[in-house]
C-alpha cells in the first residue's frame, strides 16, 4: 500500500481483511452441470450421426463413440500415454521424428496416474474426473475472486457463466491440463489476495508444473505488489519479504520438471528440444508471427490467430484502476503464445486466462440485452466447435 | 518468533531458493544435450502400423 508519496505502509493483517464471499453454489453447479451435459449430449449425438474422421497422426485409426473417447482427443492421448507408461524418448507409432512425450508438462498426467492407482480407474477416466472436479473448483474460486474484486454477485455469476459457455469450453472437461491449470492459477491469485503468500506460492509452483505459461503468474504477483505499495514500497522488499514468496516459489514446478528431464535424458530442456525437432516450433517476434500467419496459405493458422487476437482484445477490459496487474499477466501469456511460429490451439491456450472472463463480465453485466446476446453467440459457437471436436476436426485442437 | 527474526528467516529462505534456481539454470545450460539429437530412438518416426 502507498500513502501517495511512495512511502510503504504496513498492510493490514489477514485477520482484519474483509471476509470473502461464499460462492453461490446453486448458480455455479447450474452453469457447470448444464453446460457439461449439453456439450456431452451434442458430442455423443454427433458421434452417432457422423463417423469420426480417421486420426492416423495420433496413433488411432478412428475415435470410438464412447463417453471417455469423446473427451480423449489430440494431446489427451499423450497425457494418457504418460500416465500409463511414463515419459519416454521413443517416438510413438504414427508420430513424426522427434515428437516425444517430454513435450508435455508432468503435473496433470502425474495426478491421473495417482488417482488411477488409488481408485483403479483407467488413466482416461481418472483424467476426466480430475478435469471436471478441477473445473468445478476453478469456477468457485473465480466466483469468489470476481465478487471480491467487483463487489457484485451479478458480475461474479456472469464471469462463471461466460467461462462455462465460451467456445471450446469443453476442453475443461476433456483429458487436458486446462481445468487443473485454471484452478491452480486462480487459487494462487486468491491466496495472494488473502495474504496467504506461502500457499499462493505452492499453488503457483504446481501451476508452473502443469503448463508452459504457468510461470507467468509471477507477472501478476509483481504488478500487484507494485500497485499496492508503489514503486518505492515494492523496492523495499525487506519490509515484508513474505509478499515476495509466491514469486520465488512459482518457478519451482518448472525447475522440478527441468531436473527430471535432466536426470532422465541429459537434456533439461527436453520439452523445447522435442517442440523444435518434432513439432517444428520456432521462435520469432510476436509481430512477425502474427503477420506471417495472415500472409501464409494455411487458413487454419489465420483462424487460430484471429481467435487469439479476439481474446487479447477482450483482455483489454482489464485495463482498469485495480485490475491492470491481471491484464499484465494476460499480456505476458499472449506474448509467449505469439512468439511461437505455430498458431495451433491458440484459442485453447487463451481460455486458461481466467481474468479475461472477469473483465468481460464487468463490461457486460450492466447491459442485459448485450449480455444475453454474447452468451447466446458463445453457446452457439461452442456447440459448433463441440461437433467439430467430436469428429476430430483439425480446427479444434 | 519476533518480527525481525521472521523477516530474516524468510529473506534467507528466498535467497537460498533463488540461488538454487540460478545455479540449476547455469548447470542446465552448460550440461544439457539435445535429447532428440542424442537419442537415436527419438530422432526417427514411430513404427507404422498402417495398412
């Protein structure tokens, strides 16, 4: 906190902070169950009337029309493989040279293996349980955060509803890392807001062990300290060093993965190595990549880049007096996304940036007709993408 | 634990963690060998079962 002259003022202890709101479980459960049931129904009906496209590059001749297989697509097969057999430097059948499982972060498949070992569930079923439970938990945390920031239950409810119906929100129920990642990052932000710094750091460290952009939550922590204390107060870190603990702890998940890679392959950066050789990932400046996607001939890349730019535009709603550190976090993640030459999956990557939905809810909440229109358009587009997902389309990866 | 002692302990823990991560990173950059180039099984496509 700053007194306006840049002098640090001791923050109030957690015990005198305003009590956080309790989540509106009826609304959260309604959004969660309603959206999951609808998307699953659409997916299963699609599988019944349209045979799935062959997916030879994924090691399966075609997808089966079962509930589990509906949510095991694309990268989900890698997570199932890691959970069942561990990491390997052997290229799986049908995959190109250099594509090995070290491209995927370990926390989610580790959780799948652990749950499967305890309960006897298959890796895919364990993944479904973890993803859906994490998504439900993430919705509750985001609701509490949104109400805490805005002071409005309407904004909090709308943020939750938007996240449930946003196009491609079915990935939160798939065997993907997105829902676990959103839960961990939102939880770390909530704990940081409550000055539970060590726990916030632990949640952030788990986040950095689950996705490549997990480490970027430190941008939020740093900017939030700057916002609350001013520049001079932020520089005097010794006055309350606990506040910096999340920044120090957050990279530990990433470093743990690097150590694992180093000890098992001799390459700490095996994730980058396989991305470069196997997936032909290459670094370039974001502005070059954005221009190149539109100059290229692959319509798919134009499509994904356009969607990520739309999500970035939505993140501009966070440029407000108190929420600009959240924008800083989103901006850092978008820059990471755009530094890669591959535009695949950019919509899915953007969905984990949960502050965007808070920003959108802030803008949309006062406008009833616009709010309903956005929810309807989201729902329609989400339904279409679920159909494409069910048939294994390359436009939904 | 007094406030002063607590501050020293926290700063010490943070310094150790940062030093450990920095040392690890330097070690990684000096000793890592590209896994795809050094592991023959990673450099070739997986066995095809097509057909």
